[in-house]
C-alpha cells in the first residue's frame, strides 16, 4: 500500500509505502535476484538468459502507474493523494561482482543512452512531473542488493530539493539578469582550485558549498536543462566524465567507494527552466578512509550541513588521484 500524505509544516509530500517492508534484504550468496535467469534455474527478476543493460519496474515500488486508493480519507489540514508514478530498476550488467567504472567506457556510453531513453519515455506521461535518475551504492548507503544497479523514479510532483534549485535559478535570473549555473561554471573555471576534471562539454567540481567532504558535481557547460537536450557528442562526454569521476573515487582509497549519485534536471511540465543547467551530483558518505560523515542532529533536524573539510583541499586530492588506465 502506497499513498502520499501532505506535511503542512514543511509544505511537502511524504510517501508511505508499507509493502516495502517485505522487499528483498541481502539475499543468500547463491541467489542474485538481478542476475539473468539461468535455463532451468530459479527465476530471477529478469526472465532472460542474458542481457547487456535491462530496465524493469520495481517489484516493491513507492509509486505505481495505477495506484491503489489511499488507506484513509484526507482532510483540509492533511490532504492525501494516490501515489501515482513509476519506479524502475536499471541493471548495468549481468555480473553481480562487476565494478561499473572498471568496465569498458562503451558500457557507460550505453548506460547514458538508456537514461536518456527512459527520461524521454517517462517525462511524456501525463501524470509525471519529474524524472529522477539515481544510484545508491554500498551498504553504508543502505543498499541491500550488491548487484550493480540504479533506479529511476517518475514523481507526480517536483521533489523539494530540485524545486528549490529551480526556484533559486529563477530568483537569481530575476535579481541579476544572469544564469546562476553559468555564473558558477565561470567562477570555478576562473578559480580552478575546486575543479576535479573537465572535458569539452562538462566540468566536475567539489562545489564551494559542498556539504559532504568528497561531494562532486558534474555541470553541463552548454545550455541543456535535461539529458534529452543533449546530442550524441554531449552524451558521450557525459559518460566519459562520469566514468572518470567514478574511477577517481575508486582509486582515492583503493576500494569501491560508496556514494549516492543523482541527476537534477528541469521539470516535465513543459515549463522552461531559465537560469538552470543539467547536472549530476555525487555524495560519498566517507570523510576519511575509515570515518563516515553522519547526518546527525544539525543535518537531519535543522537541515544545516557541517562539513569538516574545505572544498579546495578535497578537490585537489581528487584532481591528483589518477583514474585507472
């Protein structure tokens, strides 16, 4: 059972999804539900003997294209809505123990094409207002299936953080007449200290305002506000810089680094996003090789992040970390 409940104190939706209590939680080592189904073997989530990249609807979704009616009626104070939307799983490779950034760049190119295809499909649906592409990697993030995969949520509203970003870009444009993200890109390229790497279409930075010690943002140099704005050359450049950042993360402490990866784009309503820019954000939870950055009282309760490092220092460390050959 899923439903959307309105929080009037923060003016935002909360989704209750009680059936997700039964979702797969660290299955036995000899069973991988995201592997291809072997002929004559126990069925997995993917009823095919092989695949390159596969996308399917989540078995335990928070949103459904045809949602159930809410468990109770809403009121003027507490509105309730059906949780209509889509939750998809994207399996990057049939290999359970594969490392995405150790695979050939062709795999990353194909994955970026899949993301663009799914964005185009989902954003065209009349009940979808925002398409959110993301990946949770590592037990520290809460991942319960080790098989390399990401997810796509198609929301019936614009979530709070993208909404705040979009509004901030509009506000900056109205106040200054300038594109906020172009200003950020220009400032970072001129300063140089927070740049991790760049190519002809994207720049990767540890932002001046980083909340996590090794947080990285990949920002488009062009005017695109969604992945579907990009041509073939830009998509290849996106794959290349994401692959490079991922390799740097893995070589930072010589192990697969957990993180949350997410893409922020314009809303699907057709409304323009003046002053905005497509970008990818990475949140690794570690601040040192053996110390986690916890979201404690200030972060979780007040929404104020406290970072124990300077962006200039962590950017230099990442910049000097060579990706694998």
